[in-house]
């Protein structure tokens, strides 16, 4: 029996059933690669040996050095706007993955940075940080966030996913909260100028007089940030113009830039640093339902504590009265003095507890009333706008300017000379009454 026939005889149904399909084997291998920490989010340094950008915007490249090479891909959402030249030395952050269809090993790149560019930008960043520290900017006291903000200004990428997330999350946490979104460019050459402009707008809205002229409460906290991106994409937040604008704000500022790199200069100078715009919302905007529940729980605990204190004091009084009744005459005066002292302490304790409870309830009530006032104010603004729009379409406004409306006796409106004939009786409606007239002649224009 030759080798081919012997191998065929060995392929029993049991052997065939235990053989792994290729697809399952490849997917299992891919899962092992994805679960291995040392192969995920690795920083690699090498030279670009190949660079091509597909119609979809995805970038395909090969990284190499003297000892090896690996193919890599950057999806369009993460790819840089400008192509890099082959031969450029770069640093990438990426994770190893396996393309199942071809069993091809590749690196999925999250960010890529040219080595020379990184060095120059980093030197500028460190120089700015040193200057700010020397001025005492980084050591100044940080302002606390308001416990219950009335108006939040949000300086963020215009029409971005981060903007949508911030608006949705803030509305979920406190429905009706006043928010003003100031859309700006957050990357590119004009990003720093745009961010500084947006912060100036927010600062103006923090002025009580200006805010009142717009029918809004003054801004009491500012969020400035964007979603994640490459080091170059985020670099505007490392520039002096933005840092100075953040420091000059009259209310607390939250720096909310989604990134995993070194701390940005905007993070260092802001009052609060958040990891993402959504994290900033969670820090700034409380959950209204949680606050109301806490208020109710606090009121119940205070009532229960006061009731328990009353019960304990009554019981103590009963014991004192019992002892007083059996005490010798010489101890009567002392016992009465103790009883009077206890009564005085009880009155003071009860008064203090009741005052504390009342103050807390009043404070919570004011907070809720402010929230209601904000919501009603917005609804009044909307109603006033609708009323103004309705008044502009009122036919009587047209009549008051000297125009008239013609109708046949049956009430039909005349819109053309073709609708009347000589001798017809017509009604002319003016602003203050109606005139009946007859047609003597008809002229077409």
C-alpha cells in the first residue's frame, strides 16, 4: 500500500470530524492576538516604506527598519489629512490584528507622528509650560465648579459628534438646563484663533448685564474641548493663545479634550480637567432626579432624628420625675435644677435641629425654583416669538397701512379685474370699517 492509499485509509469520519475548518482556526488565532496585552496599543518607531491612500480615505502603509517590516492600516477617521512621504521616520501607536479573509497579519494604527515634527512641537510646549509656571499661572488657586449651574457655555467643534454627545447627555441629566453651544474650529491653522474667540464669547455671556439683555442667566461655567485625535490634531490646545484665553475667563473652565497623550497645556491651566467632553458634562451637570431624591431622603432622616430625640428626652424626663418623687428633701432642689437644665438643653437642641432642617429645605426649594424659573423663561421666550410671528401675518396690519380688501356681496375675495364687471356692487374693507361701492369702469394694466 503506497503512502497516498495509507493516508486515505486514515481519514476516518472521526478524524475528519476533529479537523478544524480554516476559518475557525484563523478567527481563533485572531482572538488570541487581540487578547494579548503586549500586542495592543504598542508604540513603534520605524520608516515608511510604502504609503497609499484609498478612495475611502483609508491609508495603507508598510513600516520597516533594518531588522523587519510590517504592513499597517489607518482607517479614514484616524488618518492624517496630509500624506507622509516614503522614507519618513515616524512613531505610531497601534494594535496587531489578523485579516481573516487572507490570514494577513497587520498593524491597525491609531495615530502616527513624524519624528522631526514631534520634537519641534514638544519643545515649544515645554517652553510655554515653563513660562506659565514662572509667572505663577500653574500655581494659582483653582475655582470650584458650581453645585447647580444655571447656564453652561460649551466651546466645541461645530456640528461634531462631541457636540451631539454633550447636548444629549446634559439634557438627560438636567432637562431644560440653559446651554449655549459656541461652535468653533478645533484643529488646523486657525483652530487656536477660533478657540480663543469662542472663549471670549463665553466670557461675555458670563456678564450679568449682557446676559440679562438676552433674557438669560449669566454663564457660570465653561466647557472647552473636542473629541480625540492625533497629536497634531490636538495641538491647538497646547498653544499660548488658547492657554491665555482659558486663564482670563471670569468663571470656572473645564478642559475636555479626549486624548491619551501627555497632558495638554489647556488641561494644566483650566480649573478642572476632564478626560472627554462627556466626562466634563458628568462633572458639571448634576442628575436632577438624584438631587431631588437626596433632598427627600434628607428631609425624612431629619424628621426621624427629631422624633427619636423627642422620644428619648421624654423617657429621660419620666425617669427623673420618678427619682424626684422618691428623693429626700435635701436632694429636691438639686434634682429640680438638673431637670431645668435638661429642659433648657432640650429646647436648644430641638430649636437648632428644626432651624437646620428648615434652612436646608429652603435652600433645596430655592434650587428647584430656580430650575423651574429657567424652564418657564425659555417657554415664555418661545411663546413671545410665536406671537410676534403671528402678528406679522395679520391681515389687519396690511389694512392699517392704507390698503383695502375687495369682496363680492357673497363674501368672495376679488383678486383680479377679471372678477368684476361694470355695475357690480362691491364691499371695500378698510382698517376701521367697510365701504359699499359700485364699479363704473374696468381698466386692465
